[in-house]
C-alpha cells in the first residue's frame, strides 16, 4: 500500500493552476496514484473478479449499490458465485470510501454514496449506442440519477493484471460550455416546464430533473455526437498502469475511455456547500451562462 504523499500525481486537462487537492479536482484535474492507496482484491479473489461477465449486452457494467446491498448486471452461475461477487464489490466500496473519507474529509461529511461498478469489457471493441459509448469525449450525467447540482466524484482503479487503461481528456466543462452551450440548448425559464409536468403525471415515483440535470444530459449527448469536437478538439492521453488509481470530477473533466478492460470504480455525489470553488462548479457556470436559476429549490 502506497502513501498518498509519495505516490500521488495530479494534472488538469484544461491547464488550470495547481492548488489544494479539492481545488485541483474541482477545476477539472485528475489525481493519479501509480499504486492504489488502499487494499485491492488479490490472489484468488482478483482472479475470481476477472472471470465475471456481463449478464447481457444490454448491461454496460456490473454494479453494486451500497445503499441497498444489491449487485446486478452480472452473469449469474450460482448462488455462491453471486454472493461472493456481492461481498467482493461491497468490500472494495468500503475500503475505497474509508480511504477517500480520510483524504477528502470536507466532502465526506455530507456526500451520498453512489454505485460501485466493475467494467469487464474491452472499451476499444465494445458495440454500444452512441450516447452510451465510453470512448467518446463527454462530461458525465446519469439519466436515472439526477443530481440537482451535486457533483459527480469518481474513483477508478485498473485491476487488469498486465494492460493499462487508456483515457483521453479535453477541455473542462466551463470552456466547453462557452464553445457549445448555445448549440446544445441553454436552459430557459420555459424549457421543459410543460414536459416535466406531464412526466410527473405519468411517472409519479420517478426522480424529477432540474433544468441543470436536463441540460447536462443534453450536453453529454451533444458532445458525443459532435464529430468536429471528437476528431479535432484538443486532447491529452493518459495511460493508467495496472494497479493504479485515479480520482476525478467527471461532470467537469471531459473524458473518454479509449482502451482497457477490468476496472473498478466508485461514484460519490458531493454536496455543493462542501466545495472549495463553488463559483466554478457546473451549476454556477450554467446559471451565469443562461441567466436563470437551474436547480430545484428546497421545499
């Protein structure tokens, strides 16, 4: 196990100046650990994990929800296999969260745990619909889990025994918003109001999206479909070695997973009030760009 001081390295895709860890992350930086700073599955447990496969092509990843204790998306072969996998993913999540809470205590006070995922497929050869592809540059928005302005912090680990996981990054959200926000459809006070009322009638139990969440989904899809940006936008390439880890706010750092298989990941929803740079967060930037409130107000 490596110490953070000795092994951590960070950089910002958009060239923002370095500051505290929180400031680097919130500005679109990637914090890279050549050796994962917490314990990973090893030996027979690692081999068991690498044997797991998706339940079908309809599933992007194998997932574990720490809030329900349920694992899903995997090809089930036995009750014993399913329980062993569930425990393995839960243990990874607990170890990752324990380390991250010590590393970023201001976020940990109020963050919400999102899902753990295992990515067993080779990214370079996957066949997915355009908006689901990981190999196209994008900023994250979760269709089924609107955040209403909470930030998406993600911790990745390459558990491949031999091969790196290759990413590309481009400009951070703020610069992309300046370039493409109008074309993607900035929020207006009228946009989506009628449709959201209709959805509430027909899907009363489903989480409702704020103007911010609707725009982020629209922007996610716009960037993936923008051939000019994908082909000619500025890029930096990253090779994450076997056993390494990296930490990034994926709602501000545009990114693409170009190659690699066998990655573990844990996502966290970080509350706006715990940010170091709240004025540079995507909701704040979007509100300044469109001139209206884009988050739902508390009742």
